[in-house]
């Protein structure tokens, strides 16, 4: 699998369950009349994502993923149902993209002999400078 952010997975709409619900919070009478908030449900296990991406997605420490492996996103920021729907889909895509990103494996390296020598020389030089800052002792 490729590393970096060059992998983009398109999620088929048939795997996403969208439902309109009444929004909470401020908005006056509009909130009571219109179902503008969107509830998005996405079953990770039943999706067409690659197994590695599914495993990383389920392994994420995210409160939007239930114990059953279902991603639940509620979008209610906007007054328009279409804008909330777009935002919910965008948030799901960001979550999948984050799970699709494979960090580069770190290979441990050793410092070179010259870098060790330079580091120790700098420590000695610095120690001498600090030593000179002390009180001057008078000779009798």
C-alpha cells in the first residue's frame, strides 16, 4: 500500500445511510418545523474499503465510531439540509482519509563517530565557559 496522502477512497452512496432529523439548539420556530440536521451512519465492516483501511478506521480513538463498528456523524451546523448533508459526507471522507494514511516506518539510525566527537567537544567547551563564570578566588 502507498504511504502519504496520495490515496483517496471514494465511498459509494449505497453504503451510507442518511436520515434527516430535527436540529437542536437556537433557531426559533424554524428548528421546530424543519428537519434540517443530518444523521449519517456508515457500517465499516460491511463497506467496500480495503481490509487494512477498515482495521485502521476501527482502531481510531474516535467517539463517532460505535462498538459495533458503525460511524455515526450528526451535522446540524447549517440551516439547509443540503449543506448539512454535504458537511456530514465531508467529515466521513476526512475520517476515511485519516485512516487510509499510512505513516512512514521509522528506521533507527546511529550517530556518526564525528558527530559524537563534536558533541563531546562542545560539552567540554561549554563547561569551561560556565566554569569561568564562577567567583574569582584570591591568592594569599
